C-alpha cells in the first residue's frame, strides 16, 4: 500500500476528460528529436531526455518479451498473489486501462531482462535515484514528473489535490495504481518497479502520489508478486 494514499478499486472517467488529458500529454512532452520506440506488440512510445538519461514517456504496455515470447496474463487475485513466475495484467482486468496507464507487471517479469524493447531496460534503483537527484531530490522531484490537473477539476487524471504537479520534465507520470491481493490506488498514485533485488523475496520500487510533490522509494522493498508499472530507460551504450 502506498504512503498517504487512499485505496480505490474502480473509477469511471468521462470520455471528454480522457480525450483532453491525452491532448495535454501530447503537447507537453519534451520529445527526444521526435524519436519513437516500438515494442514487440507494435505499441509506440515517445521519449524524453532528462539530464543524461533518455526515458519513455509512457508506461510499458507490452504483452510479449522482446524475443516475441508471450508474457502470461493472470486475472484472478489468488493466482496473482501466489504467482512465483512472470505475469502481467491490466488494472481492474480492464483492457480499457491499457492506453493510458499501461500494464502492471510482477517483478518476475522484470527480472527476465526481456521486458523492454532491445536497447532499453528497466532502470535500476540507482538509475531511478539519478533521475530523482537530478531533479532536486525526493522532496520535490515528484511534482516535476507527474501530469498536471485533477479529475475533480476536469483537467487531469489525479484526484485532488495533486500537490506541486508541473510535469516540467515531460515525464508525464500517471496514477496507474497497483495490484497486490487486489487492485488499489488508481488515480491516487503510481508505482514503478526497479530492476534491483531486495532480500527476502522483495525488490525496490519508486512511487508518486497525489498528496505531495515528492518521490518515495521503498525502504524495505515490495513483494515480487506485486503488480507495478514499468518505465523503460535507454541503454547508454546505444546511439
């Protein structure tokens, strides 16, 4: 469960709001020379340069590894919680959440090293920390990374108050929620896996929520069976 976030399992967002938010995202991103990246499913992602790092602007949504192998889809909660192998799902098992929020993956899928397109990877804890530190540290980086507006105001996908949100980086972090024993926190916050292991069958993650402008990191790691979002980072060795 995320710090300072309320649990919610279902949210209905009007079509006009989704359309408006997507328009804002498309115009606010600082694209890397308008380059795009395509995953194995054919989904296309724009990119943004922040410091010396190049990130995808959207959460990953592939259902296949970069070698073409299918990632198992698990829909029932018990099967998800008990999984000890790679899996993905859509929030609330609704494919309508795919385009906005991407997929939720367990850490077993991350650990394969084949989740992101070739030339890209799931960032390590230190690579996430590099991003956060470049933006001024944990206390302020979240506001610079998350999209602006609120559901209540009709101009965003975050619940109020969406503190300090500017999206000045163009990273466009969205509140895609998470999956543990159930789906929780969509529109309240987002959680992103790192590729870094933590002892006791756990792994590191970072999160952003609506209540402040910070970025939180996992002091004790998250369960590897949890479902979190993934952002891919370009390999520095790639041209």
